[in-house]
């Protein structure tokens, strides 16, 4: 138990230090999909991108808006619990057009005991478009993630679009294509 707690705290501290001053763009960003946490389906409605490091942008998908000048550094236990928000975050390598090797991938949620679980190695990313102006793709888990230590089961499947560059517009859900 001590080892897992230490690693979780270390990851949270590193992430906070790396992106505490990050700017986030969200004009015209969108997401469609959900995550399932302990058999409860949670619709993802908001998409954000943190480009403090343009070579390794971090995408955040959430069920509730993330307020103000959001940076992933504010995703503390207190913030998550107070706002009852679920946030899936993952780091992308634009050069390799895939999840960043050894990069960030986590779910923040208002749990009873914990509010964070690292899942980078269990996420699958498919990019439809990635360039200097936007990133579009799909993030999912190939099968449900069962973590006996944290007593959670989770899965996700979502399509997202994030515009690169700074702005202050609110994220909007993807509109369904007419057939």
C-alpha cells in the first residue's frame, strides 16, 4: 500500500510542477462519448488542451466545465471532490502521432477514498487529424480496467476535437452527423 501511495503522490507532484502555469485552449473544442466508472456511465461534455509543452500536448475530457484559467495542476483531491468532476487526461506525442511514451494518462474522479488513478498504459488512441491547428481522434480502453487496489472498474470511449492555440471560449459537445 505504501508503494502505490508514494508513486501516486510523486506523479501528482510532477504533473503539478510541469503544468502549474499552463495555458489551456478550448475554443471550438468538443467531445462525444463517455466513461464508465464502477458501472456508472458518465457522459463527457467538455474538452480542453494544455500546451505548456507543444511537443507533448495534454488533452483533458470532463463531464463538467473546468473553471477559470484551467491548468491540469489544479486537479487536486480538494478540487475534484468539491466540484464532483470526472476528468480523463492523456498526453499526445504529435511527432509519433500516438500517446506519449511514458506520458501522462489518468482519471480524476470524486471517489470516497481516492481521487486519481494512473491509466496511461491502458489507453488506446486513434488520431484522425493532428496538425498545428487541431487534434482530432478517439480515446478508449480496449477492455474494462479493474484495479483491485483502488477498488474501481473503469472503461472509456470518446471522440474529441481540440483546437491548438489560446482562447477563452467554452467547449461544446460534438453534433451528430446527419445521414
